[in-house]
């Protein structure tokens, strides 16, 4: 394992690559398979060579042996070095970068309701990149700057047609008439691992229907409850969106309780 990045690198030059951010709990990464499957899907969409994914699990295992018991791991996979120009090299030799850091509560459910606003930065539609966690995150950088300036916890991001897609750092869900609703992500957005967990495991276990639909920004305010999620924060209730305030979160509390239970089992 090397400690310096060989240059030039297409990840640095063009954002030509993917990344995963994963909590480490008791020396394990909960739902690691979800992260690896999304990474593999991204490699296919970016047309990396078929063996690029093969050593990743070994790199993660080595890093876990040397990292804190509880923390955060970021895995970045770029297309590696190449000649000048946008065209990808053939063959390409990917570069894998694994970084770990300490965190006291990585992956733990966060209960405090968030203050959320509508972001002026919109997400461009590009179906070829939809769903994957590619390295191009300038939209989120601009949105995060706006969030800081406005003193908010998070911001709702829409696409250029006005459809709600996500918050800056997570997927969004609404509770309406005892159903969970989450935006369809065919044109942009990230297919988050905790979003998938709701669809595959948590919602069915709680007897909740979960629909992937088109949601407008205005519809968020009319929801019975609203929350967002990512792998580090868990499931975060939204307490305020614009002029709308929520004070009770019965569905989200059930979801958080089940997530906490599954999280402890998964990390054991």
C-alpha cells in the first residue's frame, strides 16, 4: 500500500472515478455489500475494465485492520493515470485510495429534527450518471456553501424541472397517508445505501408501502412527516421546511428504532 498519489490522475484531473463513504462500527462496515454493489454499478456505467472492482474488498479489509474501532472510511476509485485529454486510456490501471478517520457516532441514528430550506442550486439531468456516486460534486459544494450562509441544517435540492431529488448529503422520504414516498432517481441523484435499506428491509418489516414517485418541492410541505438519510447520520427527521413545522414523528421513530436494532446486529 502506497502513501502518495501518482500524478497525473484522472480522478483529480477530470473527476473520473467513484467514491463510497462508510461508517465503521465495532471494526465492521454495516451493509458493506450495498456499498460494493453500488460501486460495481458505477464502474459498469463509467465503463471501467471488468477487473477494477476485484481488489477493493481486500483493500477495505486491510484498512479495517489498521483503523479505529469506530470511525469513517472513504474509498475512492479513479481511472488512474493517462495521457492528456478526456478520452480514457486503454488499458486503464485504476487507483484505489482508502482513508479512515475517527468518529464517535458514525452510523448512529440522529434524532434531532433538522431545519431544512429550498436550495437555489439545481441538479442537472444526466441519466448516464444517475444513481452512482461519481467524483463530480460541485453542485453539492455550491449547495453546501448556500446552506452555511443561511444557517440551515440541510437543503432540499431539485432538478432543473423542479422535481425534488434529495437533500445535499442524503436521500429524502415523505410520509403521507401511511405510505413512504421517495423521489425516483432516473435522471440524477444518488441511490443511497440507507435509501435502499428502507426499500428492501425496513419498510417491509414495518408493514409500510414505499413508492418511488415524482415529488415537487411544494409537496414536501404537505407531508405528514419528512426525513432524510445517509450512511453516517442514519435517519434524520425534518422539523421545519420553510414555513412548515412538524412536531410529531411516529413513523420516523419506528424506523429509527428498527434501524438501531439492525445496525447493532449488522455490526456484531
